[in-house]
C-alpha cells in the first residue's frame, strides 16, 4: 500500500471529541454516558446518556490555500494546505429522566460564549435548535424519555498535499503568434 497523497487534520472526529468533553463537563456525566451514534451491534448504555450523531455537512466558503516553501533543492515538493470552512449538523439525543433539563442546558450553552470558549480552537457552535421531544419504545415495550437537539458547529478541516515549485526560471523565448492583419504590428 502506498502512502496517501493527501492528509487531513481537524476532522469530524476532533469535533466529536471536544463536543463530547463539553457535554460531560456541563452535565456532570461520566465519559461513558456520552457516545457517538450510531453504534452497530452495541447495546445502548444503561441509564441516562447522550448520543451525538453527525447528520449533514455544508460548505461555508471557498477554500483558503497556503503554499509553504521547502529547504530541499528544486524541484522539491513543498506542502500546500487547503482549508475548507464547513458547517456540520450534529444531533444530540438526550435519554433518561433528566433529558429535558439536559436539552435545555445544551441548547442554551451552545448559543452562548460558554460553548464558544469550551469548543475553541477546534470548532465553534453556530447555534442550536430548540429541543424536541422524541420518546421511543424500548425492547420491553416501555417508553424511554428522549429530547433531541440539532446543533450547528463550524469546523475547518485542512487538507495537505505536496506541490512542486520552481526556484529558477530559464531563458524564455517569446514568439508572436498573432495572425498577420489581425492586430497592429509591434513598433
């Protein structure tokens, strides 16, 4: 297997990590009570918990490119970074008896400077929708209380590729390719 041509940093995994840590600290939960959805063949955690699920990505702007030089002799590849501003919709499902309170806390703080400071520098909350009740029926045909929030987070993944640069320009011959009679002759 060959090495990848492009690499990416500041990923959605990084967003889940800082958002999960924020939820743990604000709600006073254990780290195992905040999970990334949708886990296959894994039972839901016992007791109350919060599940984070990415739903939609949206480009916010044109790329910002940065060209960096290299100290190797030419033509040596130097790194080029391309930063894409993205908005990701993450659904937060709060389960358990305190889920209504949790949804109020999260929807408030993801619209506040508290959320901005906690998620920086990896990402920033743009806003959070109002909580919606979405109870579900468990395997025992009992209702589980669930409140759902959709929060909008901005993060900027940076893709790095190699680019060759010229350091010396050789002699350049200029040839006039204008057809006769098309343009005035040069003096």
